[in-house]
């Protein structure tokens, strides 16, 4: 099995989380991502801004197992904030299909808004529209993970 790598960048002040997973999905990565979502959710207490998560997925050779897909759906169960904004960034049809399965297992709705995008810039713009204002830190978090600034949301 090819190694996986999960990287997470979080800004508590902005309630913005950007994560990138590349390679095959591991249970440990899913647990770490779930812990990051719970921390983000906990930090929303007493705040009015919508928490934003952008997950960048670079698929490996192996598809997540049925148990891992269930784990992905269950990541949202502990959240208490009224609404979470979640964007998936991937060019992989498999990753997009997995998102559909996760949505079937744990449908978005009043508590979670979800969207899928082919690039980070589009995901960041969508998240900003959901929040109703710019989120300049998204570009900074993306740069922290990738070492390069996104084309249109870099440090506005």
C-alpha cells in the first residue's frame, strides 16, 4: 500500500480549516481530520461566522473501504455549530463519487453546506460567498500546505 499524507492548516481566529490528503486514505488520517473538525466546531461557540473547511484530495491507487467511507460520513456527527461550510477540491472522479456516497450516508442540509470544486480558488470563492465576506486567511493556509499561493485568493 502506498503511503498517505494528511496535512492540516487551521486558523482559529478566522474559523478556517484547510486540509490536504494525498495517497491512499488511512484510518489515522481520517481520525486526525475528524479531530480537526471537532476543534473547529468547538471554536465556533459564541461566534457568528460560519466555520469553513476545505479538503484537497489527491487520490492514491486504492479506494477507501466501506468502513472508511462510513468513518468519513460519521466525522460530522459530533458537530454542534448551526452550520458548517465544507468544500472538496479534487479532479478525481473517484473522490467526487466518494463524496456522493458520504452525502448519501450523512446528507448535508440545514447543518452542513457542501460543494465540490476542481481547484482551490473556486472552493475558496464559494466558501466566501457562503460566509458573505472575504476570508483572506484561506490563501495563507493553502500556501502553508502547498508552498505556493493560490492564483486568486492569495493574501488579499
